[in-house]
C-alpha cells in the first residue's frame, strides 16, 4: 500500500508540474486570454491520453502501472481525465441515465461547491 501511495504521489508531482508548464506555454503562445485556454488544453489532452493509456495498459497487461500513470501523472495533470474515464465507463456499459446523472451532478455540484467556498471565505475574511 505504501509503495502505491508513493507511486501516486510521485506521479502527481510530475503531472502537476506538467500542468503548470503547459499553462505557462499556452500563456506565452497565445498571451493573456479571457477564455481559460490552458485549463481546457490540459483537460482535453489529459482526457485523450487517459483513454489511450487505459486501453494500452489493459491490452498489454500493465494495469499495475495505473496508480503511477493514470491516478498519479494524469490525475496531477488534470482530474478531468479521471472524470472523463468514469463517465465513459458508465456510457460504455450502457448505463446512460447514470452517466448523465454523474456528469450533470459532477459539473453542477462542483460549481455550486466552488461558489459556496468563495462566499464562505469572503464572509470569513470580510
């Protein structure tokens, strides 16, 4: 268990660093922008890589690398890739209503939670 946690931690550090560098590269390449280009870039790229990685690891019997690569590196790069994978698993198994509920709740409740956190901290700091 400790080895797995270390794999996730090391992978997470790598992924978070890559996310930061990708954001810097996008900012330098496109300049300041109202639309969050860096975030959407890492979300889409991370989701694409997650899809390819899960199939590759499964086909090659390398699922023991999931903790480091999928949870660690890609989870640190973008948690959206994990969200996309879980959504796809529900869709792929024909659980469309559950997938729609998961997607809708994840997005809506996460935004509402963020708004609540903003309001709470603004109140505390006022």
